């Protein structure tokens, strides 16, 4: 049996030429691993935008959500780690789909190896404006105020913001090289205090990267599903990076 890791699907993003095709690609991948997967970890920014109101959730993602529910119902563990685009998950996804939702970091023992998992937006270097927005978006008072606005206004606003940020290359606050450097600095420091960790796995940066941090310890950045369609798979106590399609 195998354990899979992928991140930054950004389903529903307005910059996809065909949003339905992007969703179907992910569904096809998940369907292809259902007989082999013991667990699937989604490391954030799975959706480009998601905001749950008390009795209402955004339209779309039916095929993707159906596949997650199918996998969960079949006994496959599905873990969804919150990113900086899909912050506002409450109880709908865990209760309806049977998915474990984790906000922050997660340390897991898988086989004989220890994994440190997080999206990556909350560690390493952050531009001041990005840090401010991250704090603002996670503020309960701001969330309550936002939920009082009708979705006809909030949803187009969110997608227009996403499209504008992607065009300007500012969606993650800093250049990829700076973000990678920040993740490495954080990983080095964290590993000094937690030498038992074998793999640090991140999303967020949209770069597929694998780097040795110390003997027996590696830092993995998973890439994205906008152009690269990359993922990691842990099988027979060995981690491999691959691309779909």
C-alpha cells in the first residue's frame, strides 16, 4: 500500500482555461490510485477559494468532492491541510466527505519514517503585506463580518483578487527562490530540535523540489496542479516524486 502527497490544486481558479478539465484531471488521478492508496494528504490550496456560510457552501467541485467521499467511504484516509486559499473550511467538508481537516502542521509516523507536513504559508519568510493579510483572513471577527456580506459580492471579489494576484505574480507574497530559501532555513532550525524527522513536506511555493537537509533528512516541495501536475508517493519505505499525465 502507498501514501500520496499533493498540493496546490487551486480548483475553481479563474485563470484555468477550462476549470472542468482541471477538476476532471485531479479526479482521474485520484481514481487511478484508489486501489493502491492507504492514505492521501492534500497539503493546502486544494481549492482556489472556499467560504462556508452556516447553511450555504459555494457551488461547484461536485466531481472532486464525490471522489473524496468515495475514497473516504472505502477506508482510505484523506487528510486536507488548510492553505492560504482554502482557509475558511468549517464542518461541511469533514462531516459530508469524511475528510480530516488540519490547520497548521502535522507530524506523522508513516512506516519507519517520520514526516513533518504543512502547507508552507505559515513558516519561513513572509512579505509584510502577505503576513498582514494572512492574519486578517484568519481573524474570527473579520470572518464574521465577511460572512454577513451576500455571496453574490464576496465570491466574484475573491476570484477577481485571485486572477489579479496570479497575473502580478504576487499570490504567495515573495519570489519562489526567496520562499524556498525561507522554507530551508525554517527546516534546518526545526530539524535541530527534532532530529527524528526524516521528511519535511511543503506545498505553497508551486515549485517541485527535493533537497537533502541532513543525512537521512530531506525537504520536499510538491509543486502544483496548474502546469506541473506533480505529487509524492511513499511506498515500501521510500519516497518518490512523480508527475501525472
